[in-house]
C-alpha cells in the first residue's frame, strides 16, 4: 500500500449499508404480508454496565430496521432452573423469532453458560451459539443454520477488502467457541488455507507473518506487533479491552489485540478499534433475526 499505510475497513460504515438493506428487505416483505414483524428477545441476567451498553445498541439498531426487540431483564438472584423456564417461554412465543442470552451472566447463583445457550431453540438461536448450529458450521451445512455473529461480521469485512479468499493463507489467532473456531471454519469453507494459533503455538510471529488474512481474537491488548504481519495483509482485530488513560474524559481508552499504528504501517487493510468488528457483530445479529423471521414465516405458510 506504499507510504499511505493500510486502508481502513470501517465496520461502522459497512454495517450502516447492511442495515439499510435489511430495513428495505423488511419493508418489502411487509408490503406482501403486513403482519410480518421480526421479533428479537434479549435475555439479561443481572445488571453489568458493559452488557447494558451492548443491549442499548442492539435495541436501537433493531428498532431502526423494523425489528421488534424486547429486553427481558432478570434479577441476579435467579436460579438456573428459573432462567431455563424464562427461555422456554420465549421458545414457545410465536412473536419471538430470535433469542439471545447476553453473556456473561451476572448471577449470584451458579448458572452454566453453555446450558443456557443450548436451552434456546436452535431455530431461534440468532447468536449462532447453540451446539447444533456450531456443528452445522463446522460441517459447512449453512442452510437453515445461524452463523455466530462476530465471525460472520469478520467475513463480511474481509470480503469488503476485495482480497481473494480462495487459495489465500489465513491465520486465526485464538480458538474460542464464539470467535476463533467458527472463524477458522468459515474461512476454510470459503476456500482459504487456515492455520489456528493459540497459547501453545511455537514461534507465533513466524506463523502470523505468513498470513494473507490475519484474524486476531486473543483478548490481549496490542499483542500483535508490526513485525508480526506480512506486508499488504488483511488484519481483522476482534479484541476490545478498556485500559486506564488519564488523558480521556472517561479515564480509559479502548485497545484492540493489534498494535494499531505499528500494524497499520505494514498491512494492506486493517479494522479500527472501536468501529471495526463491534458494529458488524450487532449487524449480523439483526441479519440473523430477519432470516429467522423469514424461515418461521415459510413454515407457517406451509
């Protein structure tokens, strides 16, 4: 990219375009079927402030598109059994097409996160975190399946760069169930040659330097340095960590897993933090909700 440094892949801008398309799609379906209203339920246990911020953003963006979003706020004192009962009510509510359980659960009781996620009906699992959806993604069986929102958003960003996925070398840093593993699977099904790295990988910089596409989801601020990156690579940064910064009014700043200025000087394309992967994650959640509503409508019409 010469002395200009990397082109910025703005999740804020790209998600705006996708939301406009979704809004138009909902409007067109409603002209044929006035009763078509995609419904989303966001289940929250407790009152974590970071969760509240995310939920407000999801609710606002959902309303813009024409999705009827409902915030189901449950007390910290709720038991696992009571939470599963609440989720089951939503599974059986035909006006709700998508359900997400906001993580982490802010609970006084011991609640197993995976049990809560798997309690959501697979056909309403718009976060794509149910074991059955995970299995389908792993096997490349995408029809009627919901892909996890962050990897799906990353894939959209990579496609927007215009870099050819087919035959490219992709490296995914991190193997979490929510981001790293499904990201590697999506890249593989899009015909990239994929390497998954983690805390036990030897000589990490040597591996990441081979990547035409580098997706970082490790949760360690500024871990990836400029000399870890192949010149011209597409770098997608899924990390977001608040660190103290006295120069900011809030007293903190947000950092990604990539040392942004260093990597920007080397890469061909890079996502900023914030304003990169985050808005795309919310956007894919809304896209999955519209898809779930369309699938439910089809089965009702049969």
